[in-house]
């Protein structure tokens, strides 16, 4: 294709009219130059062809594709990068020779259907990418013990010396396994589009080809990620409204998020997100977008105090790197380079390329913000979000919260169908019951009104009141005693290598407390935790630091406490 032909081919596929204004004209010219110089035209057209197959299925993009005005005009993404002030450098960069990354989310129950449509449309020219699972330190150590005859599950932090094996031989096996291929699985959504017809012998029956994502990057084929999103499934099931149709401000949605009421809001219902929303107090979709990025390690590691929660506003942002794009803008400002070169320095910090980092430090010279900048950019080695991805994720969370605030019955109905979070089964079921979705099981529980029996057999109970015997009460000051049903829990490795358990407990219908236990607890074995501890307040939220506790199965609780739950 000639340059003019390439441009016309893209213009013919535009789903949106170019908005008026010099910003849009300048940005479009910049992106056309990038696309033509790097020969990306066919890639964009291929993605458009895929989306033309799925016009009846809602989609949204993730990742950096929302950084591109061309993607917005083609209908690949709904994110207007000019409106959201997103530079294109994170998506396309003339200093890189790799293809831009376009990841497309579909409702999770539609993912396989989308893939089948692609394979049917381009037989022999499309395939699902494989995923090579490699041996890493932990898996290699476990496999070494298995090969030496050790059976059963191995505990966290095990040592070879704990078992009757030849330690020297175990270490030899471990060393041999490290970095080797463990098994082959399907990539979660990677689709490879070939430039020519390939023989059927190269494909498995389910259209999988034995190439992994790293091998694909070395070949001149087009890769598109067709990914599953349960939150999108949940939203589509409630309402056919597009993400762009939701109001950017809404009082009821804001109130819900400000009180941390995010149970059932897929991708936002963790205790950490609940606490964050209480602190940030979002009043708009913009604040929600900000919060989704703020909790990632890139942002949290660069934050020295919690004051930025309170101080931040759209008009007056902090110097903290929240989005990856913040790093690009800050680097460009500090050393006087364009955004493309600044993005290469950002990538260097993210991938710990020491020579490039040293070059950046040299260019900083004696800048008064030198150390502050280095500290903030070092955080990029942790996981963070580009602004485009945060916009898509934040808008989805905002839309789900809007539906929860305005259509709770439909919201919980969709949640029970599609959501699959870290909470135990009873949590969503019990919340749904409070909004009129009382579901009866097709079993003995229809006639046996026994919450213990129902909980043990089905993971939840049918009666509307909460399991009796749960409580939280102040004993003196902020010292509390509690007993609660385990809603979720996780063990983390804290400072000094010690393990800490974080858990959320239900103490009544729609009433939960967060507890921190300074030791590991295999909470999956238990149903109830009783304890005492001190209430700690942080960033507008609270939790109980437990100094005394005991965990029970529901049967143990009834027996020891002489509680009749029936």
C-alpha cells in the first residue's frame, strides 16, 4: 500500500467523526505518521475485521490501546485520549520496533464464542497461542522433593532438611529444573493471525498452535488478545447501556463508593479497594479511575504518607507517580526529552535496565528534585496501570456501582450469575437475599431449616436472618471482642519475613469487620473466628489488630460455645 492508500483504508473504517479542534487534528496527524512509518495499518484493520464479527457482543479494551485516537475513531476503544489527557507514546513509539498491544475484553461467557467465530472466518490463518509454564524456584523445589519420593501437599516455607531425602541430590534436581519447560497450556486469550494459510497438521483440534507469546514476538504475525471479563458479563446482564452512557457524576453512586460498599462490584470488592474508596471519597467517574490506579504497587510504593488521598483533586494532582503515563510526563519535564524518549526511560525503570537508568540519572545532573524523582521512578518495577487501562477499568467499576445503587435487585441477580471473587459463597448469596433474591435449593434444605446443615452442604443458608452467635462489641475504648463468619482471608509475607493473615468477617447481615492476625492462619479449614483486639484507624477506615483469637469450624463453635444455631 502507498501512504495515501493506507490513510484512506483507515479513514474508511472510522466509526466516529473526528471531533473539531486543533488538539484532535494535531494528534491524528502524529498518529498517522507513526502508523505509516512503522507499517501498523494492517494490524489496525485486522482488529477492525475481528470486531466486525462481534458487533452483537459488547466489548471494551484494556491496556494502552485507549492511548490512541485512531483506536478511538475506529471504534476499537471508547476512550477519547484527548479528553482524558493520555499521550500516545505508551501505545506507539517510533523508538520501539514491536507491534502495539491491543487487548480486547468480552463478557467471559462469550469469549469462546468470539474465538470460534474468528477460527471459522479465517481457517488455517488463525490459532490460539500456547502458554509455556516454566519451572521457577518454588515449583522446582516442590518437584525435586516429589522425585525423591515425598508425597502429599508441602507446607509454605518448607526446607529440604525437614524431609528424609538427600539434600545435595534435591538441590541438584532443583538446579536442573530451573528455567525448564514444566508443561504446555492454552494462553488465556492470545490469538495469532497468520499472513498465509498453514497446514492443518500444525494445529490441534481446538485450533491451538505450539508457539508461546515470546516466540510470537519474534515472528511477523499479528497477535490479538481476546480476553474474558466477568465484570463486563455482570454489567451486560443488568443493562444494555454502553459504558459511555453512564453519567460521569451521580450522587447515589458516589455515596455507595464513599462508604466502601463494593461487595459484588467485580474487580473492586476487595477489602483494600473498599478502604481506598472510603479514603478517596470519589464524587465522579474520574475519581473512580484515579482510585483503581492508586492502589497498584507503582502508586503505593511511591506514596510516603496517606495525605495524598485527601489532597488530590483533578485540578491539583500530586507529584506521585500514579499512572505509568505520569512517569512519561515527569521524565520528559525533568530532562527535556520528548514523550517517546521519556517512555524508553520509563521502560528502563520498569524492567530494571541499569545502563539506561544510569544514563537518565546522568542527565538529571544536580536537579533539585533528583532523589525524589529517582525514588518515584524506581516504583515502576512494581505493577502499575497506564492511564488508558485505568480509564476502562474505572468506568466499568463506576458503572457496576451505579447499577448497585439504582438497581440492587438486578445487580445482585447478575452478580450471582457471573461474579467469582475471593469471597466465600455465602457472602454474595446472603447479600442477594437482603434485596429480595431469596433462593431456595432443590434439596433437603427446602424442608430442613437448619443453617448449620445448609452451610456445611451448600456453603450458604436459606433463612434470611444471619447465623446466630456472631457479634462485635466494644469492651473498653477501642478494644473489641468479636465472633464472625469468615468471608474471605489471605496470608501475606510481611516485614521481617513474618506471615500475617488478613481476614474479613461477617458479624450480621451486610455488616463486616476487617481483622489482622499477626501469624499465618489456614483459614480455609475454618468457618468462624473469635477474637479480641485493638481497633486501628487508617486513611478513613478501620480494622482490628488481633492479639487473641481462636478459629473454629461451625460444628466446633456450636459444641464449645454451647450455641444452638437452629
